[in-house]
């Protein structure tokens, strides 16, 4: 394994060689690589969702390459190297798992998570981050960040005791949306409040809002593709169908897929 890691680091260095390297790789910087990093992370998630483990191997390699790319740039700038990244995560894992690498005893996974958050809080304070909400990336997908904000606040007791309280908040936000004029500039804010409140419901059920919405997207896509195929077979194209015909086809497809 060490040989292959060194091989990858050598390949990366060659790609960034100022004399013989690749013009595209030489042109990149931290910011320009970020979109590729995010894309590769999503491709890893997609391969896992499809349980395509052959593809997962390749996608994990692509994601690892992103880490190596950043580390090569930092090495060129004299900041740190890939090995420093590996050492940092090793230190962090040992530090945050005292029940494995030290003498601390934690009863179950809930206790582990509570201790993990306490350790993270201490680490944030050591670098001058004193707010409970410090170090939650602005660039996170909005649903994930909403979930993270709510979970972080819950660690200090700022949370609905039960999911029923979350549902009451959702209903309150729905009423505020309905009371807002469609032409009002406040509509977007009210809709945002409603979405944020609904994330609370999902979180209380110990579900991940990104995963929940991703599954809903996939279900919608599957149903619409089936509608598209059915109507195209009958009429030649969706443009030839009325909304009522598409709705009827949708309900038929919905029942068919439920029966499978």
C-alpha cells in the first residue's frame, strides 16, 4: 500500500512539474479544484447508493486524488505535505476515541457521540472559536447545514423536547407562508423558515435530510420517467398530452410501482 501511495504522490508531483508537467494541472489552485472535489464526493455517494462497489473503488481513488492535489500545492508553497495531513487525522482519531486508545469507558454509541462533541467543542475553544456554531462551513449544502446548526444547538439543550413541538413549528410556518402575499419580498424568507422547521422534524426522527430528499428526488424521477415512456408510447411525445392525461398516467404508475 505504501508503494502505491508514494506512486500517487510521485505522479502528482510530475503533473505539477513546472518544466514537464501538464498545463491544465499547473494552472489549478485551491479554489479551482473545489468544484471537482465536491463532484467526486457526490460520485462516491452515488456509487454507494447504487451499491456499485466496482465503481466505488474508482470513485474513492478519484476523491483521494483531490486530497493529494491540495497537498501538492501546499507542499510547493512550503506550508505542509501529504504526510502531515495523514499525521493530523491519525492524531485526531486517537484523541477523539479515548475509549479505544486510552482508558476512558463509554457505555454506548450515544455516549461516544456526546463525548465526541465535547472534545470538538474543547478543540474549537483552543483555536479561539467560542460560539457553539463556530466551524460549521458556509459552503455546506443548505439542508445539511440546517441539520448541522440544529444538532449543534441541541448539544447545549436548545432543542424541542419531542418531535411534536417540531410539528407545531412547521404548522406555524405554513400559516405564515399562506398569509404572505406571493408578490411580497418576504415570501422567500417565510418559505426558508418553513424548510428549516421541516429539517427539525427529519432530524428528530434521526434521519438525514439530504438522504431523505435524495430518496424523494429518485422516486419522483423514476415515476416521471415511467409516465414519459407510457405517454410517448401512446401519443408520440409528452407535448401531445394534456395535464389531466399526465396526471392519470402518474397515478397509474404510482400504483404499479407500489405493487412491486
